[in-house]
């Protein structure tokens, strides 16, 4: 009986490894912001539930595709970073070529299905997001400039625009503002992680801002971006797209985020940076949730 159970156990382990390649933690936030973009778009009530589900699935699969190709390309630096050394490729559980083909197939499938089943505007944005993450951020910027997260962060900012386009077939000023919110959120979010993982990036030779510009400069940049982000999150209120419930929620969330970012600057310890990193994830989730709730009210 124990011998018969081994193939099942091995198969289950292999499935988990391929799921890990897709970066499910990142995927959750990507999918959530895409769904938020869909729910905020005019005409979402007329969208067939099956088409809605297909659009969401395509975003999820595309996110996973980018994650798999990213892990394939970064397998050398993943092998020397404590945070990533146990990933499937550096740990030897998945062959690099298999991960690459997995990502390529998922990329083509997700974009094709989005175009055929939903619309080609959303499919084009989906392809642009994958391409930007893989070619611009992963292959070009990440190992060359400390501004990798600032510019490359655009890849993670596309989901609400994709969701909006999936419903409307176009890009609007509102969806661009949603893009900008995530674009400006990315640097303080990721640099908070880079602060307490700076040794990892230094060993791997990745020019993250703390490694190149120093910890103090990075802390100041975190505060700067948190303040700019707070101002941009009020644009929906100023433009009349959101009401008082969102404005109050955004104000409270920004107050905490700016306060925690300032604490990173003043305390100069890993604990403050770690708290800011994890809060930033909750912050983005609650901010978009507040937009959706306000819209439905």
C-alpha cells in the first residue's frame, strides 16, 4: 500500500511546485485589483457571468505565466538569496526549461482566450502586462538599475485597467488613475521588503535601492512615495467618481501608511520596514475594496 501511494504523493508535490512557480501570493492581489477594475467599470451588470469568470481566470493565468518565466530567468540569483533559495528551480524540483515552457504556454493561452472570449482590448493590455514584466522588468531593469521597481512596477499596475477594458472594451481616465495608484504604491511596498532583505540582494548582485543608494536614502524615498500616493488616491473623490465613504477610508488608510513609512525613516530598524511591507499589502486591498463598496453604495 505504501508503494502504491508514492506516485500520488510525487504527483501532488509536482503540482504544488508548478503552483509555486505561478507566485500565488502575488496572483491574489493581481486578481483582486483586476476584479475591482471590472466592478467599477460602467456596464458590468450587463456582462455575462461566464464571460466575467473567463476574464478573471485569464488575468490569474497570465499573472502565473509571468511568475513562472520570472523564476526561470532569475534562477541564478534565486539560488543565492535566502528568501528564494527554496523555490522549485534552484531547489532542483523543476527543470528550468520546463518552467519556461510552462510560462510561455500559459501566456499564449491566457491572452488568446481573453481576446476570443472577452475582447481584444483587454487581451492587448494583458499581453502588454506580461511583456513588460518579463522583458522590461525581469530581463532588462532588475539587474541594471536601482529604479527597477519604479519603472518595472508598471507591470503590476495593469490589472485594474485590464479589468476595466474587459467590461468596456476601452481605457478610461478612471482606469488610468487606478493604474497610477498601484504604480505609486509599488516602490514603498517593495523597498520596505528590500530594506530588511538588503543582504540578500547584495549577495545576488541585484542593484536594489538600499544596496546602491543606501538605507537612509531608501527610507526617505519610501516616505516620499507614500505621500504622493496618498494625494493620488484622493483623485477619485476630487473627480466625483467616489463619495464620502471612500474618502474617509482612503484618508484613514493613508494616515496609517504615511505614519508607518515615517516610522521606517525615524526608527531605522528591520521591524519597522517589515511592518510597513505587510501593512502595504493590506492597504492596497482595503483601498480598492473601499472603492468598490463606495461605488455600489
